């Protein structure tokens, strides 16, 4: 009987080949992210096969799009805000944070450096209550009586409004921050500067702890594949090294992923991924401060260490 079962199993596995069809291939691990520096590293890793895993990268362009793809199970990992990962976790989506990023985040301004008090109009990418606005209020402590704030549909809209002189400041990540500054040099409108580095403001306020606003989060059944996740994290490090040696090829990959990442003057070096208890402690501090200001921004409950996983 055992021999018959083994024979039938073998026939099922090899039947497509015997009939002339290609054998079934395993599905790729799909990673998504916005058009930012961290996403470019994942795109390079996938393009060059640097993790040893079958990986595909796709770009998302709004938080709502990212949430929809994650909820539908279309992606296994994503570059998201650390607070978004906490929200998915609290809503019952199987979620873990495998790494975090001390991402560049700037107030780009028409005001010269050294900076004075922010005055005029500040643009936030995305809508009210999204992470850029919440983080700004934590760092600045709402002590800016002469500053008006407005919301835009995304970083590109905020950048364009700033370049047209329709605002005085915008909160922008890379590459949008560098792109805005470089474009302003060749336009008749205001000349822009990187006015304030939110990472520095955060570190000064919280005893040198890094600002871990972004995370590499893993969802669904992929959480239970430690070997695969560990390989992807190592592949991210290899991709960072590859980018340093291959800037032209990196820009070519960026053009396919998100054209803004390939614009002249934009730094394509990427941002390291941080793992381990020290990095995750900094991320938990970030979540605590977000929760203190707006509990709904982390899913109405402050997750503990169980949100984070150190993969071997």
C-alpha cells in the first residue's frame, strides 16, 4: 500500500512535466514600499537576486493603497510607518516588525539656514491624522503660534506647491526633499533649503535615541518563515553595498521603480536596516510617544515587544 501511495504522489508531482507543462514554481515574496530611499534598496535586492530568495518589489503611492494591499494579502512585506505596523497588529492582522529605519525626514523651506522660528504655511503629505503630522507635533510640541498647516495628497503635491511659492515649508522624506531643493535651483520661484532635520530634533529631545519612524513589516503566513526573512534582511545589506559600487545601474532600477528616485541630485545610497533589541527599543519609544498624543494612530492600544521579531 505504501508503495502505491508513493507512486501516486510522484505521478501528481511530475504529471505537469510529463504532459509538457512546466512544473509549478513557488510564488515570490512580494515586498512593497513608497518611493523612498529604503524602498530603492529592496528594489535593487529583488532586481539583482541578492537575498537568495525569489523576491518581487512593487511601489505603493498612498497609505490607503498600502493598507488595501496588506489587507488583501497581496504583499508579504512592506516599508510602512512603525505606527502603521502597530495598527495592523492591533487589528488582528498577523504582523511583525523585522527591522526599522532611521529615515531622513526634513522640513524643506523657503527660509534660509540657520533656521529661525517656523512661520507661514507648512504642508504635510497625506491627510489629517497621518504620521507626518503626528510626528511633527511630537517633535515641535505644538509651540508654533505663527504657523498654519495644510494637508496634501502626497509628497509630490507638497513639493510642487512649495516650488510654486504657494507655501513656505513642507515635511518631506528622501528623495522628495533633495528633489525639491535641486529643482528650486533651476526655477524662477523660491530657492529651497533643508531647514530642519527631524531626526536630529528627535535625538536631541530623547537622549540620542534614533527616530525609527519607518519599519520593514512582515504579514500573514510569511511571519512564520524565519529563514526567508533572515535571508531578505541580509540581502538588504548586500544591496546597500551593491548600490555604492553600481550607481548608474541603481538609477536604471530606480527609473523602473519610481522615477523620482532616479532624478539628478538625488542620493541613491539608501538607508541601513536596523535590527536587534537596541533598535527595537527605540521603535517602542517612538510608538509610546505616538500613543501619548493619539492612541488611534497605533490602533488604540500600545503593543509590547511581541510586535518585534529578531530573525537569526
